C-alpha cells in the first residue's frame, strides 16, 4: 500500500507537534522516521493510525484521500501500529488477546484462531505459547504477539514506534528479520526511532523530523554525521567515561535465591558501594528484573538476605515503602503502568512525590517546583501536561525528575529507554552527578554499548545463572554478547579474579 501524508498539522494547545508535514512511502519499503524526543514522530504516526485526528492536512492511501477516525477505522483501512509500550491485556491468555478486534460476532471461533495463530507464529519462527498469559511474556514476545495480531487483522501498513527499546539483541535481530520478510512480501513499514544504528541497519530510507517540522529525507548509504545534524541541528560530542571513587557499602546481596514465574536464581552475591554503577545485562527474562525487584523489596528472596547500609540492616521481607525510607528508589521500565499515573498532570505528580508538610497542599509552591524540574530535566511539557500526553522520552525524564534527593541507591530498568542521543548524554550526566554525591546505581539495559560505557562492574544473567561482578573496562561488546548468549562461561573465574 502506498502511503502519502500531505501538509499534516497537529497542535496541543500552544504546542505545534506537527507543522505541515508531507512525505510518501511506497509499498514494499521500510521507511525510517528519525527525530529527537518530542520531534513529533509518535504524534504523526498516531494520526496515521487513528489515535489522533489532524487539525489540517490529508492522508492518501494508494492515491485516495481517506479520513481515519479511530484505531479500528485504521485497521479497516489496513493500517496497524505497534506502540512503544504494547497495547495488550496482561490478565488475558495470549490467544484471547490475539482474538481481540476481530470481526465475527460476540463469540469468536477460538479453535480456528488457535490454528491461524500457530501458522502465523511458525511462519515467522516465533515461539509463543497461545495458552500462556500475556503478563508472563517478555517485551520482545509481547511485540511479536502484537505483530501477529495486526497481520491476522489484515494490516498492510505496519507502524512501529521505538520497537527496539527494552528488547535484547537476539530479539532485535529476530524483529529486523521479520520486518525485512514482511517488506519483501509487499508490506509498507514505518519504523519510528531515534537510534541511528537501527535505522541504518534496517531501513530503505530515512525521514528526519525536528521540533514538529520535516527536515529532510536521506537514502542509503546513510551519512551518520549529517543525520545527527539534521536531528539536533548540531553535532553531538562524545563524552568521556567518568571515573568516580567509591565509598562504603549501600547494598549487600548475600547468597540470594529467587523464584520467578519462569526463572530461578540461586546463591547470587553482590556488594554495591556508594558512588559506583552496576550494569545488569542479559536477554529479557533471564532474571535481572527479578533481582532488581528483590533489591527494592518488590520481590522477596526465598533464601539468603538483602542488606542495606554499612550496618548490614537485613531488609528481607520488608516492603518497598520501607526501602524508600532508607534512601532506595526504583524506576521500572513500564512507565505508565508502574511508575506514572495517567490522567494526572506533572504538577500533581510532584505533589505526590514530595514529602508532605502541613495539612494543606501549597499549589503555588508545587507549580514552581514543577517548572524548575521541567527546566532542569529539559522536559518538553508544561506543569498542567498529563503524563500520557508526553512522548516516551519525556515520560522517562519526568520519572527521573520525580526522584527525591538525597538517595543512597537508585535501581532503574532501561534508564535511557526511548531517549535520543542528546537526552541519553544528559540523563547519564544527571545520574553521574548523583554518583558524585555518593548514590549508587544498579541498572538494566539491553543496549550493550550503554552497559559498557556507564558501568563500573557488570553482572550477566543467562537462564537463571549469574556471573560474578566483571570489570566493565575489561569487557568488549563481542565478549558481553557471547556471555549473554550463554557462551564462554567457562572462562569467568579468571575475569572475576581481576574485577
């Protein structure tokens, strides 16, 4: 299907998210949509997929003007969108989530759907049990489920919004192979990203947005330097890795045993010291999220102990609230589901996050604090902006801005998930400022370069096994990738001795 956008404009109050944007995408093409956070990428794709209606402009499909009033209407026109946070229903079984949205009466033909699900999954080499529950799937598997569902609903145009965020390298490779196969079969793919390496590896061409405007389009071979300047209006400097001194113990995990839904961890030991950064690497679902949750009181060990501070206070069995009182903050990857409250404004979030003093809320003071944090973290929004109206990257900035100060330990899943290059440098600068004041950071990332660049030590998780802490400076991307894939574990003792 040939997709054409003509003079698309969309405003949210005084914010002009899309400003007279025009471009076209022929069938059998993987079109990259690049841009910084808040550039208008997601807004434009939500207009095409029926979540928003443009203030002006036209959408043409195969040369014919269409009006898309809602997502169901978009599907009827053959357009499906895979959002940055998959729009699925975790309490449902996979097959029941798969069936949603299909025409055919009140009671869908489940047996026929199971057969078609199996055929589609086999076609793309996806290993998803249709009788499992959605909340047991990894982010990568949830993406696969949504792709299968959209194909089953006869989508001819597939929009993917930051799909490589929060998934492992093998999952990304499988996703790219799937998209290339779909494009070869004639589908139109719009791939929204801020990651230059992903667009360069996958896309047939790239269109760049900046501050709501279309800056230009580039065909391969891509010039990375020019694309960066198009995205940000300037070159982005490479900052050196900071070297900070470490202090006393802030967390000590002693022989920790954990039982997850699909994974078990036995005898994990880790001592985290003030000012250091520990990176947790591994395929999604390998146990790193389970361990991070245990370090915050959100998951309870079945053996061993989790201790805080120099006095080795055993926190096993304590709640997250008690961990928070002792200076621990946890930032989950699922921002809108677990960290932010849809429907509430940024100001209301800061009111909730700050310690209450007195009986009444000082609204003026709260708004002043919100404005200061918006400026400090360069959030593209206003004090009265609801969190769901922000782009994914700006939601992440807001989440980081909500953290109290001082903190002893920050536990964070994918700290730069959905962030562009400039924002990544900025956010890690802010996190390193906290390290300089004695805060320790333990983080999960699927980006191996991020793990190596910002970690002092690294733990690799594979099928419930965990490496000893490894010196990040002695690791390469290739070596780390091999360990994540379950290779070369027999040489770990030598590396651990030098960590």
